[in-house]
């Protein structure tokens, strides 16, 4: 028996046995589909007569808790009786209000970018998964496995494998001019874990002020809100974060300076200098999220904030989700020396270390130049997709959308020019198999209405065909919308007939 049953010598043993078995099934200690012992075995274990065990099983079977099949024995039912479904649906901690207030607040810590299930999916934040270098990865993985010895399998290196951190240091120095050494790097399970570790380490007390871009990346807000911080949205314009709008008591400032998410602008040199000066003067820290900094299509990228930092106040967060695949779950933090030990301790508490096989395999790809070649090939492909997308948007969608200037990344944000409703246009697009993302979902208080087109995981022929379907759908929707507006206006006309 997978649980201990203790029957009292007083009272009906049948009812006591039935109650304990039923409670174990409802609580999940006896999981659905589990094969229960025979009545003969149950009687022997519990020290009761077999007839009592048979009667207890008969009661449970009549109530729907167990079922019997010839040749399979007695099994715990895979579905609970209807009368109990509502009573066990909500965890006791939620009923009692025992969750931390930060997890019950307005900020949703479970927010995520959903993949859009559409024929023409302009999904946001997804690279070209079909171009993942499978053969190169397989050869590198086999090479690592052939050289792997038992002591290297379990390394307990919470900061990350030393060789892998060495490769990351060379890579970010080459790709983004980030000056660091391997000791400055903490390997994480993607960028989201990096935000979670930083929130755990940098939020000293509840209601600490954390400044974020508005509109901005919701998972960053969610990570710090879950740590109990007070989130303050700071507006953004064509030159990036409005540094003069930063709250004076902000202790953490989260920015995407190389390619602002989701608008796509680049933080100007002047704003970068002001931001660093603000952090130095106020004793604040800056989290620089460089989520797709490898892909830039026009001028030379500006130096990272971390490169400009002389006072050790910038944390640089990078990831391999856009250059390779989000499935790898590998990212990194370039941290100032004073915060390194705290981050490593937080990482050790979170999950001890990232997968050593994945780290060693990616290390081979970086060290042997495969990742750099892969990124160059993708950059050429993405540049073509971006050019075609912008050309069609400017030519065929001028009456609806105004594309925002963007020189990097895997998406183009557009602002609505017409009085049409953002949600209605996206719904019309979905009817013809075009999946889009609303711009307004990334704002806190800023008033942005528009549509975002991700082109990382959609081929050029599908971009052209999908936009053709989209234009036809919106063109047919426009007359219906105008007709509705005319009818609404006539119903609101004054009694004397004047307009």
C-alpha cells in the first residue's frame, strides 16, 4: 500500500477504512490511474477481514473514486466525482489569502509572449527556428559527449562553466563591445531568470521604486513586481527613455537602449550619458537588456551602457534566445564585482546551475566561430525580410499605419493613423489567418495604439502573401466601419436636425 492506514479499534472499521482511502484519493496521495492492492492484500495489511476490505472497495466504486477492470485489478479513477471538483479546484493557500501581496497585485508575474497560432504568424520575439544549425549543434554535442568524464558531469558551477564564460566574454566583446572578463559573468537560464535573480538581489525592501520604460517589456516589470517593488513607468520618445522624467527615488532603472522594446528606437548618446549620471548621483543601478543587439541593419551600433559605465552601476543582460533558439534557455549577466557573489548565491538557490551539456556545446559553437557565422547569415536574411515588410507597409498600409523608425531587432512597430479600434483590426486580421500583436498591451499608462509585425519566424513569400490578405481584410472592413460611424452619428443628431 503506497500510504499508511491506521484503523482505530473503536468504531466501525469499514467506515474508517473508506474515509481514509477516499481522503487520500481526493488529496492526490493516491494518484489517478494507480493500481490498488487486492482486497486480500489490503485485509492482511490493515489487519481486518477480507469482507470488510471488499465492502470498502464497493463503496468507493459506487461513488466513482475507483474502478475495476478484468485483468487490470482495481484502479484509482482518473476523474473525480462532480460533487468534489469545485472543492479541490482552488489551493488552500489561495483561499486563506496566504500568497504574498506582490503576487496578488496588478502586475501579473506570469505574463508571457504567446506564440500566435495563425497561417501567417508575425509572432513577436521568435527567431527563425527552421534555420537553427541542427547539424552543427549535433556535431558539437557529440564532441562534448565523447570528451566528457564523470567528474565533469556534476560540476555544481552556479556561476557557469569557466570555459563557457570565457567564450561569452570574447563574444560580447566582439559583437557588442562590452568590456568584461569571465569572472564578471553569471550564466542564467535565459533572460527571464536573469531578471528574477536581479530582482531578488537588488530590491532591498518592499515597495522599492523600480523605473521601467513605458511602453516596455512586461516580463521585466513582472519579475520586480513579484519581488515586492513599486513599478514606475517612464515615457519614451524617439531618443529613448526620457531621463528627466525618472523618479528621484528610483533605485533600479530597466532599459533596452540598443533597440527599445517594443517601439524600436535607439537611446541617443546624450540620453545614455544622462542616465549614467543619474545612476551615479542617486546611487541607483541600471539594468541594460540587450535582447537582440546582434541584429543591426544600418549604421554602426552605439556602445553598450556597460561600456560607458565607470562607476560599476550597470548590469548587462544578454541571451542566446534570438541568435539561436529560446529552447536553449541560456543567458548571462555581466555584473559589477560588488554584486557578483550575491548573484551567484541567488542562482545557487534558484536551480544550482544550468545544464552543463548545453553550456559545453554552445561553448564549442562560440569558440569555433559557428555562432558568429550563423548570426551573419541570419542578419542578411532578416534584413531582406525587414526591407520587404517596410516597403509593403509604406506602400499599401499608409491609410492605417505609420511604421516607426527601427534599425535593429526582429520586429517593426506601427502606430494607428486611422480612428479604427486596435483590437478590431487585429481580430479582422486573424479571420484571414494573419497573427499580429497589439502595441497597447506593452504600455502601463502611455497611450499607444498600433500593431507590431514580427518577422523573425516568417519567410519572405509568407510576408508578401500574408500582408496581401491583411490589406484586403482591412479594406473590406473600412467601409463597414464608416457605415457604422454614420449611423451612430445620425442617432445622436439634435432634435432640430442641425449637425
